[in-house]
């Protein structure tokens, strides 16, 4: 198996993230709108840096972010942990 190295300059489109996270574009857009995932608007497209996707996976591990309400609940829970 070939080793994979982290590339901080690598970015993903919304479609890429949806594929990697096994969800739809709507879920990724919800995460971007709620602020639990940060993206960079580049003209017509939005890209998500690989480091941001890694942060999202670490901070929201174990959280349910399947819809807007649950994503907002997860955001509150993660912010609460950070303040504690």
C-alpha cells in the first residue's frame, strides 16, 4: 500500500467533499452555511482546503450533522467543548 502524504495546498470542490464524506451536495452546502465547514469562494466555485476538511472530521467526530437542525446542534456542542 502506497503512503499518502498530507498536502496543505490541496483543495476540494463541494462535489469532491460530498463524495469523500458519502453524502449529497446539499449536506456540504448546509455545513458551509452553518459555518461548521469553511470554504473559499473562487468565482463561481467554492473550494475546501484539505486542512479544513481534516479539522471538520476531527472536531465533529461522533456528531450527527445530517441536516440543518442537527448541524446547528453539533456546532453548539463543539463550541461548548472548546469553551470548557
